């Protein structure tokens, strides 16, 4: 069993780019997929439509993030076995992933259908758009089962170093969604957006099965599944899931702070979140790449290589995100017009990006460290980092600053969270490396002591 890319022996920069670039293209397509709905809704249904979509997609983002979070844990689980050349273990793990994912995503769909209206009401969704938001969410949840299974396929392929599948799959989804959106909106109004999304997600899952049948990177051994594999999946996926939903959960909370400022503020935040996808595109791709690569290095016993990959990722990613951020910040007022919004919304969008600015570079550095910590098998530490990032460092400052600076105070809370989280990430990285070095030294001293004792015993004999 071989990885598509030799992360253990190949040049670190070249190997990193072989996984990162296709992943970034896949993230670009993911961004386009998310923005297509907003573009059609904003231009065809106006400010009210954009507000309804913003309110309902806060929950959608949590669902998407949960599927990606489970996928990150799955990627570590499979990558470590690929690095250790454990073919039998990969077959068992892949079977467990599919079975658990099917039941889990089905349960989420059922709970979401029952709780949609309650959740959106609790988020202080404006009464003018509540009915449309609830309807959209209930329709979307049907397709979430297909999306969840698709994301687990991408995670397994990524563990083998194959990121081309995700890129091709997202391209297909974007095309299908972009074609269906205006047709479905014309037939069913706002609900048509959700129907188009559901159809595109099932098409994407069908492609995943076809790609797997063609490539045969791995197989499923359902008869050999064990509870130990289920426990391993839970140990890795629960922390990575919590990690992944933290940004979306925080965004949902922040929406409750923005809602009282009116529909214009809510529409502006909707545009902001869509434009932020541009900044998150390379960051998410780099974090995913680091997680999978470090997982393979860990499985092969090459922690030294894992550290090299983390450094290269931070350097490359920091420069790239700096350039992307500067472009978006400078053009944000113009870009907001692409979503069919007026000058007042453009002012809100421009203010947000001018306040946050440098925060996106810090976000990249923090995400690379998070990927490293998760990849070496310590997802619970990365989970604590993300909880601090999005709850303690963001929500709590927003609670205080919004009373002092109004809507701008909420934007300042975003910047505060980026700064404090990056400091905490570097402290955690330093602590983990020091712990690893001290443990290695202890093992070396123990082995040296054992060799000395054996030599003395031989001399006495």
C-alpha cells in the first residue's frame, strides 16, 4: 500500500504543494459553491432574500463544519495507518467510517428537521424572514446526509495524498448548483435555492462512489469491523468535530448580536461571511494538508518531518493569505455590489475588513499549528485551542464591546480573537515540542542505562 505522494522521503516543500494546491483549488470551488446561492438570491430576491439566507445558513455552516470536522479525524485515523503500511487496518477503518457516518448524519437530519424553527427563533431571526429561513433549512437538511458521506470519502482519499478527487467533485457540484439555482428560484421562489443545493449534493455523492470504484485506493472490510476501531474514530473525530464547528457556532452566536442592528446590518454580515470564504480558502486547505501529512509522518515515526512541514506551511500560507487579504480589503465595497446590495451595506462590509485586516494572517498561522497538533494525534488540545479562539476570545469580547462601540465593537471582537488565539497556539506548540524532546531524552537515557547494565552483567559473567 502506497501513498499517492511520498510525504516521508520527498522534499517537504514539493510534497506539501502537491497536496495543498489541489486542496486550495477544491476550497476555491467550495467557496464558489457557497457564494452561488448568495449571488442568485441577492440579485433575484434582494435584501430580504439575502437576510433570510444569512439567517438559515448559520445553521447550515454548522452542519457543513461538522462533516468537515469528522473528516479531519477520519483523515488522521486513515493517514496514520497508511504511514504505518497497515493495509488491513485501513480496510477496517474505512468500513467503520462509512457505517458510523451514515447513522450519525441520519440522526442529525432528523433532529434538525424537528428543531429548525426553535433554533432560528432562538438566534433572534427577524420575523420578516423567519418562515423562509425555516423552510430553507428543512429542505437543506435532506441533502446534508449525502454531503456528510461525501466529505468522509474526500477525507479518506486525502489521507492517501489524493486531493484531486475533492477538486473534481466540487467542480461538478458548483456547475450543477449554478445551473439549477435560477431555474429552481423561478419555479419555487426562495425554496428553490435549497432544492438546487440538495440535488447537487446527491450528484456529488454519486460521483464519489464512481471515483472510488475506478481508483480503488482502498476497500471496505465490513466483516472485520471492531469496537476498537469505533472507539478510535470517536477519540479522534469528537475533538476534531468540536474544533470544526467552533467557527460556525461562533458565527451563529455573532449573528444574534448583529440581528438587533436591523436587516441592513444582517445583510452586510451575510456579504462579509461570503467574502471571508476567500480568506478561509487557502487557510482551510493548508490546515487540511498539514493534518493529513503530519498524520502520515506520525504513523511512520517521523515527527521531525512533521515539524518541518508545519514550518513550511506557516511561511507559505502566511505570505499567500497576506496577499489575498489585501486584495479583498481594498475591493470589498465593490465586491459587496456583486451581491445586489446597496451603498449602506457596502459601508458596513468595508468597515469590517478594515478593522479585522491583519487577523487573517494570524488565522493562517493558528490553523497550521492546529493541523499539526491534530495530525500528531492530540486533537483534544487543538479542540481546546479552537474553543478558546471562538468562544472565550471572540464571543465574550463582543458581548462587552457592542455596548461601547455598537456594531463596530462586534467587528473589533473578531480582531481580538485572531490576536489572542495566535499567541495561545504558539505557546501550545512550544509546550508540545518541549514535551516530545524531554520524552525522547528520557527514552534515550533509559536505553543507555539498559545497555550499560547489560554490559556490566556480561563483565561479571
